[in-house]
């Protein structure tokens, strides 16, 4: 995930809505953790938790103003 000129901090991501490539709301980020090989984003949904690696291949766009993270995730 790249953010032009501005760094993205973990605290910026907590509470963000996560939207998949089909414009479906997956849930909200409630925590991030480092697990050695990569950082992980934990998303709370109505039914389960989703865990997505914090890697460019899964992260499309972060909009701080809209409190939204777009991901490439099914």
C-alpha cells in the first residue's frame, strides 16, 4: 500500500471500514499485529474475523478522509 507523501500509521487504520474489490463492506479493522514475516490486519465482521496480511498485493487504496481501506480480497 502506498500513500503519496504521507506515512500511514497503524493508528490511522484502526476503525477503518474495509471494502473488497467488489465494493462490498467486509467490516472494520479492530487491531493490527506483527507476526514476524508480515503485519496482519484483523477485521471484525458480523460473522467472523478476517485476517489480511499488510502487503501491497492485498492493499489497493487507503483514504484517511473517508476512513476506508480498499483491499483485493475474496
